[in-house]
C-alpha cells in the first residue's frame, strides 16, 4: 500500500454548474474515491475518465486526471476503446441520462453484455438539462419540459433492470445527496473486475428539482445475496422512476455483483494461439 499522500485533483477550470447543482456532490464523492484508490496502490496515471456532451460531462474539466471528451452519447464506446488499447488502465465513463439512455443506449447495452472491465457513472437528473429541460428516457410520465410543455406521454424505463437483463456484472444506484455512500459505491465499482454500472440520482435545481422528493424517499438497502438475480431484481423494481405511493422508498446501494471473465482478457487469450480456446461453430 502506498503512503497516504494527498493528491491534488483540482484544476484551474472555472466551474459553470448552477449553484446547488447535484453534480457538485458527485464530483466531491468521485475525488474522495480516487484519493482513496490511489492511497491503496492504484497509480494516478493509470486512471482515465471519459465524458461526452452535457452538464455531467463538464466533470472532466474539474478533475486532474487523464481524460477524453467524446461526442454526445459516445463516452462508453470511447472508454471501451481505451480499455482495449491498454487493459491495465482503470477506465471510468461519465454520462448524463440523456446522453446515455437516449443517444448512447446501444453502446451501454453492448459494453454490459460483453463485460468490459470499466465503470459507467450516470448523472441521472432525468432531463436534458444543458439544453434547458427536455424529457429523457427516465423522465416521469407527465414531465412538462421545453419539448413537452403539456407533459410527456411516455413512461420511463428502469436502467438498472436493463443492465441486469443484459448480464452486467456490477449494478448499483447512488444518490448525490449521500456523498460518503456514493464514494464507497464508486470505489467498489472501480475495483470490480468487469462491467460496473451506477445510476446516480442527481437533482437538477434549474429544470427538475427533485431534492425534497429524494431526501424523503431515498433509503440505503443492502442485498445480502449479491449474486442472486432474483434478489437484485426485487430491489431494482421497488421503484419504476415514476411518482409512487407516499410510503414507497427508493432503494440505493449495490444490488448485484458477480465475477466472470472480462471481454478484454478473453479476447487476448483468443489472440494468443497457445492459449486460444476453440469455440465450436453453431450450425444453422
């Protein structure tokens, strides 16, 4: 273990998030997680972060780490390429719900299915905030934004259920209002060998202020059997991203975790003739 030396992760970039934005505590939690990971032996130069377009993606301007700014919806695909180019790196992709669950949904699905060893952190404010409040895939039905002033007729989907269905190996939900808990989730995600996914509930104070709602509803819940899909699904489906009954709670925490071969390690074995595992052809 390395010395507990304080690493300067700050930059000189001016922060342009709205005062009170839920992105600030996500930034704080991530910096704390990185500091602890470095103190535990992970080299700073081996951590790479990617982002795209949107309020969430500004985060790479405020963290002194190796980074890559991708097109809208492409941070996951870019992170995959970086990981394949150098499997020794710890790669973390930052995205908003609009960029990931709308534009970039196919990249998310296939990265999870392949079990790429990377971490995806979603800043889920449930609207396109940078473009002033259009609805996204996780906006509640009836969301009155710039593109749906009379209310969206679409029902939201549950992203955690999607990642469970495509066999992601680490699935969690966090809340920006619980920094210490979120920091611990991020650390676990980065250390996990496989595809790690955290959907972070993040209030947008300008266009969808959910602070009061989340503060009343959010509750930390532990899955005592992390390898059980049935138990994970039970926790995941406790909340459907809609408005629910007054007594219902929104569970946060680590819901599912399994260890299985990662895509890049399997690919490297297949490339090496001495270690190649022949996959039987499928007759059609």
